C-alpha cells in the first residue's frame, strides 16, 4: 500500500509492501529446514544435547515476540505519538506468538531431560523437591505454559489486531479501544512473564531461587527487542519500502531506549549478584558457583564487558545513536550477547565440568531463527510496514530529538 503526501517539510512519504531480499528469505528457509532436520535427528540420537539447545532457542525468540507486544502495548498505554511510524516494526515480531504454543507443546516432551523435578523417581526420593511438588509437576507446568501462550495470543489479537484493522478502516476508535487491553496486558505480562521465565529457566536448578529472576529476564528481553527493532527498521527503510515515515529521529529514540535498558540490565544483574554474594547462603550461592568454575568465569566477565560496558560506552555520544554503521554493530552485539546470556543461564546446569557448545546447538538455534524471520516476513506480506492511518501519525512525522 502506498500513501504519498507531504509533511511540513514537503518530504515525500511512501509506505509500500516490504519484501526482504531473495537472499535473506532463502537463507531463512534454509535455516528453518536444516534446523528442523537437526532437531529431528537430535531427538533420536542426542536428546541430552538437543533439549537444552531447543530451550535456549525457544526462550530467545519467544522473548522477542513478547517484547514486540510489550512495546506495542506500552505505546498504546502512554498514548505515544513519536512511535507511530515504528510501532509496526515491533508488531511484526508478534507474528511468532502463535508459534510459541507449538514450541511449548514440543518442549513438554523434553521435560525429563531438562528438569530434575520432572524425574518422578528423583521427585519421590528428594525431600527438598517434595516441598515444591505442588508447583513443580507436569499438569500445572503445562497449564502455566500453554495458558501464558494463549493469553499472549489473545492480547496480540486485540492490540495488534486493532492496529492492523485501522490501516483498512481508518477508524480512530480502534486506537482508543486498544487502551484497556493494553492496561490489562501490563498486569498479565508482569506476572505471566515472571512465571514463564521461572518455569523455563530457574527450575533447571530447582533448589536455587532468586526473587529478582523475572526482572532479570525482562531486562534481557527488552534490551534485545530494541536492538532487533533498530535492525529491522534499517532493513525496511533501506529496502525502499518506506520513505519519510521512519527517519534518523525515530532511530535515535530507539537507540536511547537501547542504551537505557543496557544500564537497566547491568543494574538488575548486579543487584541479583550482590545480594546473593552478601548473604552467602548455600542455597543461593550455588547458581554463581557453577558459573565461576570450569571455564564459565570467562563467559561471566564477557557478559559484563560486552553486554554492558561496550554498548553503554559506544552509545554515549549523540552521534553514535544517529550513525547507521555504529548502531548496527551495537545491535548485532546485543543480540549475540542475549544468546550468550541465555547460554550462561542454561548450560552450566548440564555441563558442570566444562563449557560445551556443538553443531547441534548452533543448528537448532539457526532453525528457530529461520522460523522467526519467516513469520515476520509473512506478517509483512499482508500488512503495511507503517501504521499509515494511525491518528497520531502527524506527531511521528514532526518528531525531532533535541538531545
């Protein structure tokens, strides 16, 4: 769909269908196919290795999908105008939400390979696990996992669905009616994502607990989401599908969010570590002890350096937040470190004696990445890359960053 007119600068506006390059689309299809084949082979021959890889990939891309929905709901909740032209970028990530249900159902078959509490014999003989049996059991886990996926699907249909419908009808009421759904989403998201992250990641080590776990996982989710939004915004504008709607001013604000949540991630990570180190309770220190031995210490310091220090320092100057080359490097780095962070959270629970990463791990992740990208591309086949009939679009078109 094209919409051509002029703003106060007489700048030509264009919002045409976004189609990725044939090379990117082919690579996504190939990655999805090869990753799927690797998963099938792994299920028959390398179950102990393939399930941690699947968990990492599933959680990684579920976070991007939920992050896109969180951004969309937040903009509706705050009645933001500056983001009207980039909100559709975040909305495209939510195309993966229905696939979360599929991934969740697949994950259920690997519970006994991932979670000590899923081992019935161990659960029956372990007094500490017995105390948590009312929460850590197959039926309740499945209810929480599938329930969260269904709720995210519901909110996506109501929040993102209204945005898409508005492109066709131009009905301003659709924007206003998304507000109560966005408010409800924030409450459901706060509790639901906390339980989602606790269930999938924290219970890998069921004797350990952290009261800030959900916030830590959220900090990684939101930092990675802004990095992915910046990269996709550049891809959409560089393809020529969008002109005038998304410019350096909008990217600059997304970069400021990225820098801000980089600091937030560091703050939450330090808070979790400091309180556990200071209390020095055996039940809590086990988590960090596993990540200071047998080669894991290097990865622990790597997170501090490359997930916080480097992107924070690079993004400090105003010019860096307006430089496409610089921002792309930082964003790819952040997305890579989100992978490393999840690897650091998951794998030490299975490989206490050494750091391990094999071909099967890479292929399964690449496969999920291919599925995620294809879902985004499918979204743009039917939807404009810009919410051109959003009633606040005039604010976005006249948006300027002054600092």
